[in-house]
C-alpha cells in the first residue's frame, strides 16, 4: 500500500483562472445563490449571512430584498478593500449587484411555484451553499459575513464554513421575532446544510485559484 500523501498546491503549481472563467464563474455562482434565495422566500424561511439578514428584514417592511441586500453589505466593502484588496472587493460588489438584480428574475419566471416548505428550505440552502462555493473559488463572495469568514480562514486557519455557521446561528435565532417557529426550525436545518457544503468543500490549502 502506498504511503504517499497528496501534496498541497504551491504558488508554482497553481493554475489560475482566466478572465473568462472568472466572469462565467461569478455569473454561475450568483445565479445559483439567487435561485436558492427565491426558494427560501417561497417557504418564508431565512438563511445566514447578509443574504439571510436582508431576507429577514424584507419580511418586516416594504423595502424589497434587492435594496436591503445592497444596503447591509455596504459597511463590509471597506473591510474587503482593507484586508482582501480591490480585486476581491470589485468581484464581490459585482456578485452582490448580480444577486440583487437576479432576485427580480425568478419571481417573474417562476412566480407560480409553490414547493413543499421543507424541500424549499433544504434545496434553497444547498443551492446557496454551492453558489457561494463557486464564488469563493473565483476570489469573490457575497459580502458581509462571507468576507469576515474568509479573512479568518486565511489569517487563523479557521474553516470559513464553521465561522459562517456561528454567525448564521445569530441570524436564525433573530428570525423567531419575525416568522413562525416552524419556519425558524426549517431555517436552522437549512443553514447547517449550507455551511456544511462550505466547510466540507472549501478548506485551507485544498483548492487554490484566482
């Protein structure tokens, strides 16, 4: 039996994404996230991060999700410039804007969709997790907690998925003040699923791309 262990990628072996790959990756990631968020809204569930916070706020007032999502991310853009640089920040701003814009597409195309709430909560969070994973691998994020989780992973080695899971728990607990307890339970299960997708697939040193 071979005892050879896989080598981690080094700066010399990294194959960087091309500009076209980054563009297509960000489009794919934001579309996937926005579809997941649409499914979550059909079940009146929430998720974690600033997307979840914006969903939660959209249930309490008249402002649309798109405007709230942009607004809650603005303070985090300065953190992104400081710690991650302009390239990452501009990709993140683009991703946030695309998710906000795409949030209008799905109700128009799938407005009559009424999936089972459990299915919508689980599928929505899984899609959001896969979309975030795609964005992370193209040096982008959806702002907010994503930025903080990625910085802590890079600086301290803490897995981004686990960091985000702790922060997302706070959002889900806050949902008790706005939505029914059954929806909060679905939200909690879904948020764990989302962050497991990130924790199991986005580990330090496993995938290096830019």
